[in-house]
């Protein structure tokens, strides 16, 4: 594999480019705790999707939401590293760049919560999932949420508040 330096990576093959991309993903999962959290949450909703038998269209939306969050986390990590590399000391623009990257991740996460609501909670309340999956799934979700709040209360509560705001928008738009 050719080495990437501060200049352009010239003359690399497609396979080498894939190797660099894989290295970037590997780094993100290895050193970014939030990336591992996103992976765990993605795995949780994939298991839930299998449990409730999502349609092909719902699977597509679910995977797009998971990918959006993970891709934004990787981009945020890249922004942070470039800012750290190019900026000595503290600078207001460096802080803004990092905050903008973090804001993109938060926005992607809030959108994914809204997608999860539309894919799981809405149909659950409407009885579209058969059998006893509704009650046990709801209890499982509540238990998982309680663990998340207990482990990281401030980020979890901020996320819940943002999710509640995002989820209430359709009701406000429809005049409810």
C-alpha cells in the first residue's frame, strides 16, 4: 500500500484506496468511543428489525440511518484531527470547526432516532407487529434506555430531549 502523506496520494490503485478506507474505519472503531456506541446501537436496532420482521423498504431506511450516523462520526473525527494538526493552541475558528462537526453527528443521531420512531415505535403502538412482541419489545427498549441514562446521564438526557423535540414536530405541523 502506498503511504499517505501531507501531499496527494498519487498513483494508488483502487485496491490501495480501499485499503486506506478500511484503515480509516478500523481507526475510527479502535480509537473513537462514540463510534463503538453507534455500532452497538446500530446492532441493537438491526436485531430489533429481525425480531419484528421489517419490510425491505424499512430495512433500506434503517441501514441508511445507521450509515448516516456512522459516516458523520467518521467525518467529525477527521475534522477534529485536521484541526488539531493545523492549529497550535486554542483558536475560536478551531473550536467552531470542531463544534460544527459534532453538531453534524448530533443532527444525524436525532434524525436516526426519528427514523427509529417511525420504523418501530409508531407501528408498535398501532399494533402492526404481531404477537407479544409489542410489550416485550417496549420493555426491552425501556430497560436499555434506563441503562444508557445510568451510564452516561447528561449525553443520554440531552439526546432524549432532542429526540422528543424532533419527534414532536410532525404533531405540531399537523396541529395536534
